[in-house]
């Protein structure tokens, strides 16, 4: 294992901003894994730390094939993590809306540019991503349909679910999209949480990455377990949205199987405490995503179901 500074910019008032990377093996740039891009992605940086630990052990045992290189970047935004902010502290911009970057632009554009110049040359890229809304997921792989996507390879992770979606205009400045445009097979890997640590799903993600390494010929031993992935179109998921804003009280959890009409959550009046609305399952299926903030806005997707496939 080799630790190095992938990108650095000077700071006037504190230690220089540095993005650290951990490199395993040497030769063909086979895989790059990126952890947290935002300051509240604690699960993502933790999962990367466990991946680094597992890769170091595999390298010491001689389980990595020669001529292959793996790069792991646990965090691209340590400044925001240090002060507990999701986005860049000074201007609240999102690094994952700045790719491929601009070396003469704003700070986050320069960071995206400096890092992307290093990681755009890898054959495969995995981002340990978080959703734009707070909540808990079933672990899955998510891929944008750019015309360059490789769904067959996504099945190598052995994750329970693969979700495909069409990119929206703002997606063109994300890491996943630009990786694909620059000829990298890109995958977003979602575990259950973001702002807290779930060791079980972090371990599931590490094992999924090791299964991918084995199938890709980077790791010289098979990894047992895994699932035969179900492939879903993002638009086929059933979203449940409340009519009212208020206190969110769920009565289900991700992975629960429900039938049409089953209760999913209640919306409570923040002042009087009365139930304003009961959210019911619109179809038979499995709870895929569940909002986990105490409050919710009206017309926000607080539950997503995988419809029962017959």
C-alpha cells in the first residue's frame, strides 16, 4: 500500500487542503473507488476505511494480481467534514456538481478538476454515494444511462438490486456521469445510511467490491456469497408522497414486504400532535427507501417501493 496526496491547494488560515489516496498494486489503472464528496457522508468514508484495511490485508497475502492498480480516495471534502457541513463551507457549493472541473474556477471547481485529472484514467470507477434526500436504502448499485453504461459488469457486485435511471440536466456535472463520458465504467454503490455508520451494510459493500475485483481479474481468489441482482428502472419504483408537511412517524423499515393498503407512515401536526395523514402502500412490494428525518415537507417522496414482480 502506498499513501500519497492526490491533490493539494494552499490555505491562508489553516492547514492546506489535501486529498489523500491509497494505492494498491502497480500497472494498469484498473479501479478507482471514491468515498465521501460531502461533509456528512460518514458511512461512505467509514466504508472506504474498511475497504483500505481489507485491500492492505489482501495485498500482504499476495491475493492481488500483478500489473493491476487500485486507487481508493476516502474523502474529497475533508474541510466540510471537519466543520460538520454537507457542502463546501465558504460558499455552500457541492463538489459533486462541479465535474469535470475547471482549474481557473471557484474552489470546488478546482478541486473537481485536480482530482478528476488523476482518476479519469481508470478503467472502472465506484462512487460510494449518498442520496440527495435524507433516508435509508436497501443496498444497491445505481447507474446512469448515458449510452456508455455497462449493466452486465454491474451484476458482478452481487448486490440485491441494480437501479437504472436517465440523467437529468444537473447530472451532467456529477462524477458518475463524467466518468462514463471519459470511458470509465462507473457505478454508484449505495449502502443503507449516510450520516450514521451501519457496519453491516459497510461490510456488505466491501464484499461486493471484492466480488467485482475477483470477476475483473484484479483479485486472484473467488469471493463467496452475493445475490443474483434484480434490475429496476428508477421510474418503475412507486413513490409515496404526503399531502401535508409535519412530523414524520414511520411504521415500516427498508426491506419490509407490504401489500396494497398497508400503513407505511403517519404525518403529525407539529403543534397539536394530531394525525393529519396516514400514508398507505399503493401496491404490493418491498420498502426500498424510507425518509429518516423527523420532519418532512409536503409532496416529498418519503417512501419508495419496489413493486411486486409477478
